[in-house]
C-alpha cells in the first residue's frame, strides 16, 4: 500500500493526546465477566424461563460475546496478541463455536488492511460480487432472486460463521481450537438438554439462531457495502487514511445505536484506529469529524435506514 505521508499522523496524535487509544483492561474484564456470569445465570435459571424469552436473552448474551471477541482480538483490552487470542476462546470458541484464528485472519489481517479492495477483501464479494463496480449480474438465478437471496441470508449469518470457522481450522489443522469449538455443543446445548425438555431447547435454539443472525448481519452490512470499491492497483495508490475513509460508512444515532451495533456504527473510526477501545469510539468520532471538516476531507455518515437503502440500491444494479 502507498506509504505516502497523509494527514493521518496528525489525527492520530490528537486522538492519542486525548487518551482515547489507551487500552481498557479493567473495563474490558468487567464486560467479559458479565457475559460469563450471564451464561451461568442462564443454566441456573433455565427452568424458570419461557423458552422463547430464554432464546432472546441468550441472543443478547451471544451478541455481547461476538463484540467482546472482536474487541479482544483487536487488542483493545490487552496489548499482548497472544493473551488476546487466549482470552477470546471462551467467547468465540466455547460460547459461539466460532474460530478466533479464522476471524483474526479474515477480518483483522485481510479486511482491515485492504478494505473493499476486490482482490484482497472477501467481504466485498457478497452476493457474487454484486457490490463491485464491474459485476453486472453473471448468474441468472442470483440476478432474478437477488433481493430474496441477499436479505434472506441475513437470517443465516451465525450458521455461516460456524461453517466457515470449522472449514478454516480443519484446513489449518488447528485441532486445539477445533476441540474448544466442539466443546460448545455439549457445554451449551448438552447442558440445556439435561435441564429442559428437548422441545423447549429446540425453541431456544431456533429463536437464538434466527434473532442473533439478523442482529449481527444487519450491523455488519452497514460497514462497507455500498461504499467505494477499488481494485488492487487503485488501493495501493491510496494512503491509509484515504482508503479507510472512502470505503467505510459510519452511522449516526448516538449511544443506543453505539450499543446496538457494538461500536461498529463508528466504522470509520474503528478502521482508522482498530485498537481504540469501543468505549472510546464516540469521542474519537467527534474528533475525526471535526478534523475532517477542518481539512476538507469527506466524511461518510448516514442513518441506519439510509445505509440499508443504499445497500438495496446497490443490489438493484446487479
């Protein structure tokens, strides 16, 4: 990627001087303990729950586990990458049956380095590359049913993450992580089957999967889909700051939106400062927007609804 000097160093100096890049081991640890305690609470109180409501509560806990694992792997809590990987396992592998090493490779290394660069970032190839500029609909079935396929897939994202995780660790022969991921099934679902009737567990399972998936999916797709896309040569010609800001979309909405989207609503800031703790990103966003205004830099921000409309418009062009 082009190493030319840009304004990023100046912005980074301002953000660092404000103390917003400092890691948050205590606050992060509290959040980790809260999720683990919530899982214990689920097992202790499971017979008292309506199964549908239990599934919804587990969705809330699992969603927090996703965001915590994401933040840990970005070393937002602790500086050590080795420690971060180990700490992510209870959340990604055991609670979610997802692979930390898969996510770190796919997301932290490839996606964050080459955001929306076609040859490098597989995320932009969703729906047969419908969000890339040169793809005009090469598959008749997808072209005809593109809206059903794309929006319908939002309800299967968690299952897709599980499949991709297992494929990754099996190909890499990472049997240690595979073993931890397999523990998810007896520890989570085996325990619930021991406590509850199988019919109640089925309701919990289906409720969890079909609420967790769209929660995550409708958050993730707003980050970059419908934003600018570059080929490898073009991407290499852009500075770090330019690439991240032109390929990312932040969402307006304040504290609730920030909680609901797990901080990913401040996507521009997250890509500029991936190690900045989620808890600080709204403050970083304010500084970034002011900096962009001072230096006449375009800052791409929409409401969540506007983001979904833009994404749907991009699908129409396929």
